[in-house]
């Protein structure tokens, strides 16, 4: 975990001993559960640190004012939501994960790390986006490795409050994907304000797409379960 501490510190992110211990336990639980539940193809501890933990923590450099409420869509094994919660223990976090076994892992990690104010919602994002408890309630919405940006925007922007941000970690070459999604994002009340380079020593360059929520999302979105992925908005 020395590399995690060193790189996070170089970014201006502070981690104390307890937080480093939480990351170490998280890594151990991820590798143990992954032997029976398909959570990640990355099982080497250093790769987990670089590709999961640091890639997640990089979001904190781009969320503007420190948020109080964050929702992570398609959370999977908890990225980027749980590393951001460990970084900022006061953050209220919702993890949306529709696959039961993955949701069970998230519940287990939250309990094992004794994290407060974290709720796992085992439901589809299309349904959560219409729930008044969640619709346009969050300062930051995150989603990683879920879908192409146009579809991702339909999942995420309905959950983001006006003035908040959607953060979408992506691979290196996203220009065409962003171009295809700009009109869709505008229709849903968003605006792309940054496609930021993400440089983590030891892995290939990545990007972070930053979307500001500037207007309400029309009530018709998100559409019914499965439709955003099958028929992306054009």
C-alpha cells in the first residue's frame, strides 16, 4: 500500500493509517470473494491499487467542491464509490448494483470496513432514476465501465442535482464517444465541461469525462429497463 499512499499524496489527497488499512482489507476481501464471484479480472494486488483504487480516487480531483452526497451507478465491486468513501469518511454514498452477488459483496465490504452512511441499492439504474428519493438528489454521480457515454448519461443525469457533476472514468481514446454523446447529454440537462487526462504511474493513460448538470432532466428519462442500452438516444 506504499504506492497507493505515495501517489495519492502527490495528488494532494490525504490518507491516514486507518484509511490505508481499510484499503488493504478491501483488496484482500476483493481477491478472496473473486475466487467464487466474478467481480474483477484484476487480481494482482499492485494492479488493484493502480487500476481500481487510484483510478477511483482520481475522481476526487474533479468533483469541484467536496460533495456531501454521491451515488455510484453500476458499482460492481465498488469502484469508484467505495474508495471515495474511504477517502472522505463523511461522504454519504449510495451504491447501485443490480446483480445480487455483487450487491452482496458490497454489503459485506461495507460491514467489514465499518463504513457508515453507505447504502447498497440492489436495483436497476433506470428504476432508481425515477425514485423521488434519488432523482436529482446527488452532488456527484459516478459510473465506471458501465456503458458508452450516451447510455451512461441517461442512467446518471437523472440522479444528479442541478449544479452537480457526473464523473465517468474512461479509457484513453474517448473523443468520438464524447462527440456522439454531446447532443444526448444536452437533452438530458447536462454539459461536458472536461475530458481530463488521467496519468497513473505504471498503467496506460486514461481519461475522466466531467459533465455538469445545468438543467432538469425531462421526466421521460431514464426510459424503461433495458431500453437505454438497446436503443441509445440519438
